[in-house]
């Protein structure tokens, strides 16, 4: 027996942090399809080129950048997924990763103190905090909307409600495929108050914003598709159940629900890895949120009157549960 596997786990952390730093600085987007030196990139970013070059060479060492004669350009994967100007961009959550990875470092503290060491409470957020967090999630919402539009047939969908969707930018990506969809965002009052301004920045000022708590009551309207992204996983079990039951009550007969997030684990709780380890992150952020099992999701959805329940995986790695309301 040796320590190779442990060494590989530890060695995987610095490349991930270098990737996040590159996304945070916008290096891959600045490069686009061109090449640049550390000096020219440093001038654009207003950072010292000799210091920036350390990050550039680190990114080149893991294949995200290529370097020749002192000029750096995007590697194949960076061109395809890390340049914010391309529709397949996967880096929209880089600001959120800072929050999540910072919280991950506090797991032992959260366990010792028997409380979240980096508590995040949507209901108690002030306007400034709600706006900052919603803006952090907004780019990822657009990307998720694009993924969902490729997964779900929207041809017969006239009205969609995004429940607990932060700023509601899922609609921006979703309506690239079907602009005529009527869009409603249902959010807690603190988030609903800041959402219209952010939506306007994304050219989606026509989204109807409705204040409400899905754990208490459904929307006042009825829709063909209800989206719950990363909502169920932040709630205690009874509220998670209520959220799904009330989301189903937002549907027209024959309407569909789409529940998505990384906070899902198999019934044996050993996989998939993103669900298992996000469950640890939740210890640090929420008093009660957790990665629920597939069996729990299916039981709640069945109780809500949903049929044809399926679980799949979106292009960004998130789990997607779908079910249709009979009647």
C-alpha cells in the first residue's frame, strides 16, 4: 500500500484553483482566438506581467493554454468551454465557486460547532446581499437555461415559471430557442425586489416577477413548465416535499416539472461525486439543506401527482428530474 491516491487528491486542488483564477480574471475570454504575451495581457488587466506569467504558465502546464515564443493562446478545451463569448461556455459560476470552495474549507468547523460556519440564509438577506448573490448566480442561470432548452421539447410550451431562480436569468438562455415563451419568476421578497433590475441588464425586462414562498403556497398562475433549480436541496425535508407539491400545483394539466441541481445522491449515498461532496458544502451553508436521494425525489414527485418521472444528467453535470402532471 502507498499514498499515491492521497497524493493525487491533494495534487488536484492547485490546478482547480488556477482555473478559477483564470476565469475570475477573464483570461480565456480576453484571448479568444488570438495569442498574447504576458505583457499585453497584464496591461489590459492592469496587473504586473511578471506575476501574471506565473498563472499563465500554470494554466499552460495543465493544457488550458498553449505557449509558443512567449505568446499564450487558448487550448482546445478553453476555446470550447472557457471563453465567455461562445454558447458552450462553462465558466459562468466562477464567482459562485469562490463562495462554495471557501465554505468547503470550514467543514470541520461546522461539525465541531454543530452549525453552518458560513451560513447563508436567503430569507434574512438584506437588499445589498440579495443583489450581490443574485448577480453572482446570473451568468450560470443563462447557461443552465441553454442546457435545459436542449433537453426539453419547448415547442408546445407557452408559459414557464422559474421558482426560486434568483434573478431569473434562466429565461435568457431558455428563450434563445423560444423567445415567445411567457416567463414568470417566483422568488422570496428580498430577491424579488432586486430581480427586475438584473433582468433588465440581460434584456429580459418583460419577465413577470411574483413574490412568494413555494414551501407555503403555489404561484397565483398556472404554467406549462415549472422549473426548480437548486431549490429543493437548500430546504429541510418537509419543506422540500412541500416545495415539490406546490410546484406541481403551478402546472396546467399535462404540464411538466423540471427539478435540477447537483444536490442529488443515489439511494446508497455513495455517488455521484458532485452530489456526495456538495452535501458536505451544505453543512457549511445551510441549517437544514442536503443532497436528497433519488428515492426521496421520486416519492415526493409521485405524491404530487406527477407521472413519467425520469432522472437524467445535463451537459453541465447537474441532475435533472422530470415529471408530468396527469389530468
